[in-house]
C-alpha cells in the first residue's frame, strides 16, 4: 500500500510517473500508559516514524518527486532541517533523479548521513534555520536555482511546494478511515508538532477536504504545538491574533527550528475554525516525553516526534481536553534520526561487555 491509494484526491499524477516506497498507512496505537496516567482514556498515537525513510515527510517526498517526474524535471533542489532532505533523497534515488539539499546548520548527523547515503549532494548553510533574515535570503537564492527548466525547488510547505504537501494530507484520510474502522468513534482533537506549519496545514486541509465532500460531518480540532523557542504560530492562535510572526529561533528541537512564517499565516487562519488552539512546550518537556514514549510505550521517536504528545499533556493539565475525548497525537519521526537526543535519554547509561565468567 502507499499514499497513491488516495490518488484521486492528491495531485493527479499519471500512474507511470508515480514513485512509491510503500509510504503511509501507518499504525494508530492506543496509549496504554501515558494517556491513562494523564486522565485521557482515548489517547492514540499515529506512528509516522514507521515510514520508509523514517518520518511523515515521506508522504511529501513521494508526491513531490512523482509530480517532478510527470513534468520531466530531473534535478531536485531542496532545503531541509533534516527530514524533508532524507525523504526527497530517498525518492530521488528511487526515481533515478539528481538531488541537491541545503540543510540548516544544526541538522543532526543521523539525518545528514541518511541523505548522503541515498546519494544526495548535501551542504549546510551557516545560521540557516536560526536567523529569519538570513534564512529568507537563502530561500530566495535557492528558489532562483529551482527555476531552471530541469529543476524544481522542494520545501515542505504550501507556499513553495503544493504537490508535495497534498501528499501529506493523506494523514487525515487515513485517520478518518482508522477512526471509522478501528476506533468506531469520531476524532475530537489531532495534535500536530509545528515548525513552519506545513504539517498542521496539511492535516487541517485533509480533514477540510473530507468535510467538503460530505465524507465527514465536521473536522476534529487541529491543535498546533510549538517549542517555546519557535513560537511563530502557537501564541497567535491562542490569543486570537490574525497572523503568525517571525522570531529568532532558540529551540534545540531539530525539525521545529523554522524562524520564518512559511505557512504560518495560513495555519492561524485555517486551524482556528476547527476549534484548534496553539500550545507551547519547553524543550525539556519534549525530551521528557520522548523518554516516556520509549520507556512507557515502547515507541522510539526523535524529539520533534514527541512534541505533539508533550503539548497534548500540557493541554490536558490545563483542563482543555475532556477525559473521554478521542485524541490523536502525531509521532512524526523515528528515534534513529537523532543520536544526540538518544545520548541525552540514556544520560550516562553504558552497555557493559561481560566475559563468559562474569555471565555465569
Ligand atoms: C519529525 C518532524 N516533525 C514535525 C515537523 C514540523 O513540520 P512543519 O515544518 O511542516 O511544521 C518536522 C519538520 O521538519 C519534522 O521533521
């Protein structure tokens, strides 16, 4: 199975041009420990970490690279905090396409090495992803490079790459199907981690598409969770502002370091009617939740993948979620992506080597 199961709804790409590595159709598992401990009886985790290159961005990669193939483009130019790069590099390899990726300076080694392993040409840009002015100028330069006839710039955000982002909307189609078949109850809230906001917007638009086609009566509340050090949208959403705001990024959570607005204004505008709010979390709360997911639920995720749940727990503590509400948290990326975060979780725990005598 793949995201092309929903092909009539995502960017129409003729079958012969579609690339797939079996992305999507990710499991929805019930939280057996963290949810009940927080008084949430129906907390479910959507494991996007199980995608072929290890994150939800594979849905983007499959749709974006297929659309390029359909237009005879052979060179993908991408910017990434890590996971978009890994995804497009994987799908370019599968499609036999060249791939050049400019990454944020702080991207974890695991993500960088994964892109290089797929054969992509990867380079870091100093202060990219931290300084909003510099990041905006870097985007402009890369956009110019992506305008060559054989090339296309891929940034996982609607303002740059609509075909790829429509692939991400398949998360909502799957959730609606899983709610009907597996939960047999409608979903009340979907918590999403947010950097540039593309993921929140894709989930929101996916549900909006289902509502507009009368396949669902109403959208769940789409909730936007950001680290305090990248608060471009969360406060704007909770305080009733109309627009997102650029910031200087101070969070250490890889994937959520996006100081520019990108899809931010659209997120504020389109999430609000669903009843979704913004939720801020500290980096420490994210790391703590990452550890709890591993030790209490058996789910190995990178920090960004624990952020939605960290935000959900804060919202529950603030009394914003009914105890019997059906709540989904997106676990967006694999723990294998970010070695340094695993070192932090282990906090000095070593793996000893025993002799046979010591074993006995
Ligand atoms: C694992 C993970 N989760 C969440 C996000 C946030 O996505 P967006 O920038 O679309 O808000 C990213 C972005 O790179 C990511 O890699």
